[in-house]
C-alpha cells in the first residue's frame, strides 16, 4: 500500500499541497499506482474538499482520503439524525432571539450581534443562510471585548466542536469534539505560549477517557501505529509528521519529500533536524535541487543513494504562444503568502525606486496574510504614496491567468523551497525577477532569457532589473525541459522501480 501523510489539505492551497497532489495524480495516471492520503488536522469540511479536488481534476477517482478524526470515529462524525418515518435528514434549528439581549442583525452575512442592557457586545452568531441553522456562536467578554468560547455546528445545526480561549487572548485553551448526538469523543488542551501548542490530548468513549497523549505528535504516532503495516510505502510531505512516522514501530519504507529550505540563515531548522538525525529510518529523501542535497551532506553524513532529485514540475501543455486575446497589462505581479520570509517590504521599496525611472507600470499583489504583514505593507504604501499604483488582492485560485496578463512577476524571498510560482509564471510567458536565494530560482531562471536573478537583498539592483525588463521585454519566455511533466514521469518511474512498485 502507498500512503502520503500531510498535516492538512486546505481547499485553497500553495505550492506544497499543489506539488503533493500533482505527484499523486501523476503516479496513478502514468503507472496505475493509487495513493491513500492521510491528514492529521481537524477539518469538519473534508468531504466537500475531497469532492472539490475530484471535480477540479486535481486527483483521480482511485485516490483515497482519510483524516485522523474520521478514522478515530469510524466516520461517525458525519452521521446525520434522521426523521423516524421518512428517514430524511433532521435539522436542528435555533431561535435567533436570546432572552434579555438586544439583537443587531446583518442579513447580508447572516450574522447577529447581541448586546446586554449596558450596550456591551456579549454574543455573536453566524447562521448558514437566511434560516435558523446555526453555523457558530461566540461568547464575548464585555470587559475585554474578546471571545471566551466558540460553539461550532455542522450544516444540519448539530454541535461538532467547542473552543475555549485564555482570558484576554486569541489563543485557545481547550478544544472539545462531539458526535452529532452530543457525545464528546476528543479533548485537547493548549499551552499559553507563542505557538499555542498542544500539551494534552484525551480520547473518550461513553464519557470515559481511554487514551491520553502528550501532544499532537504522539496522537499522530498512535494513528500511524494502527494504519500502517510492514513494507507499506509512506511519502511524508510535512516535517511536523516526521517524528511520529519515523518513530512508529512498523518497518515502513519512508520517503521524505523536502518542499522547502532546511536552513534558517546558516542553521538547520528545528523542524528538519529529526529527519536528518534519524536517517536510518528513511529510505529516500526527495530533494528539489542538487544544491540542497549537497548542503545537507555538508552537515550530515547521508549517502548519495539515500537522495532522489525530483524537481517540481509543470504541465507540458501549459506553455502556449501568446495570442491577440493575451494582451498584457502594464503591471508587475506578486503571488504568494504575505509572510515574513517573502520580504514584501523589499518588494515595495524596490518598486518605489523603480518608479523614479519615470515608468508608470503598476504592481498587483495576491495572497493571504499569514504573518500580519498586511499592516506593514499598507504603511509603506502610504509612506511612499503608492495608493494609485499598488493594489492588494486576496489569494487567487487562478494564478496562471494573473501571470498571463502581467509584464513580469517579482520574488524577494529570503529563502525558497523551489519556487513553483516561478515555473508557473514563466509557463505563462511572464518573466520573473527574483532574488538569487536557496533553493530554486537559479535552477529555474535562465538569467536574461526567462527572467533575471538579483543578488539577495539588493533592493537597488532589483529596481534596476525591473526597469530593464520594462524597457527591454524578454521574448520567447519558457521553462527548461527538465521542469516539465515528461521529465517528472521519468523521475518517478526510476523511484517506483527502486521501490519495486512497477
């Protein structure tokens, strides 16, 4: 059996999940070898996510999915109470009135705020639609204005989770999961620290605790002990799960896929250390670049035959000659997470310098704010008076379309895993101006052909190449053949032959 383990499968996702799904789909379509994907986070919406992945052709019909909480409850978490005679789903409706509280309704968002007699906000409710099926309810402290508890309900109106928060904090203190009939089956406790990490997991049956774990890693190990057998092949795409996978007792053949840099500055990231220090339990490390392999070997005595070099890949059919309908806008684009390592302050500072050349090319940024970077970006835009030049958008589910209509894409990361967005940009005929950082940009960008490599953290040089690419547009922009689907097929064929799967 072949498994892939990962912490989460978000419906809107970045490079790691995208690469994982592409690999799994390729291996099934090309070699008739299906995979079962295991996840370890809590997400009550997984059935809809699985369905959407299939509808969007991100996976094949042969791919199976399972979440740790689905396994734990034998899928009972999705049970729906039925009417006695017709056996139709039974909805649990909740009145929108709360005795003693004044309601302020927002019909557009199906939200209601509730105030006490002192005009203090004490409750907040969101309904699924313009009916009485409750989605979630927050209990709010009138002293701090922050929520102290949240009750979450499924689409039929039945409680499935309760969250408690530390006083005056957004951090969780306790989490409880419930079956639709109201029985609690899992309880998690959290530390009041920066990471808000888990320090106790309890499993319950009929109101009695039957298993406890010190943290989520121990819980995941318990799951893997029950799921795997000797000789199962397990791809692991999340460093969080290396410890539970490599420490479980079965003799599984473990393939660790490294999607990002193992370095923080010149030091090994803590999340990678366990894997490298327990190399004897790893059959293969899949790395994306030769440079990363060599850097790892400088720090750890890991033999060449324990590595497999397989870059991320792009579909051969993606690259197309531009047509009349593909008129480019006069703009640069950034697509990615708004996180600290992306150094978006560098991007905005370089763009401000670029404008001094007299060009009016605009800048569009697409992404999710994961490190509270939006406030910093807004401040810089205000400081440089760029409001009419820079636009910030939510994450786009169609990055290729945004690349296709842009003059160039920009990347100012302090480090990269490989840079799937670089490949996607180039595949759309959109050259990339990127810092030359580990790992990936210099193995994807052919300087002066499909983009420009900039000395890391050199903001002035970045601005110069932005000017260069507007004044002297690059033509025939395309990816190296080694990054296309056909090359990936050969790479995975060799790996599967080594594993005696084909």
